[in-house]
C-alpha cells in the first residue's frame, strides 16, 4: 500500500451540514475502495489569492491515507463529478 495525501476545496456557500457531508463522502470513497485513513484534517474556510469561478474563499480539507493505486482513479472521478468540489490535489 502507498501513502497518499489528498487536499480538496469545497464550495463554502453551502450549509455547514452539507460541507461536512461532502468531506465525509471523500473518506467513504477511500475506505470503500480498500484504503485506510491515517489522518483527516479540516482546515476550514480560507480566502483565495485570486478568484476561482467567481468565489473568493473555500473550505479546505486534507486526507492522509494508505491505499492501492487503483483507488486514485475512482477518487479523481468522484472529485471531478462532484459540483461542490472546486479544486483538488493528490500527492504520493
């Protein structure tokens, strides 16, 4: 298993419960595909350095997890299809 870190930004204009659900959904995708979450960090709402799709801020969250490489395409697809996710980055 490899160690990965995924940081993503959620649209902060939703309610707090909706943001929490979006973050939990990422953790569920990781664990449902055989990954093991090592650490979850919710950084919170931060201002952007520049406009991103007419938004000036976003809700940041990070997952550190162990997983096999086939988990990454599933996670990438989930993040790209989800309208609430503004940006994401996964590193090994």
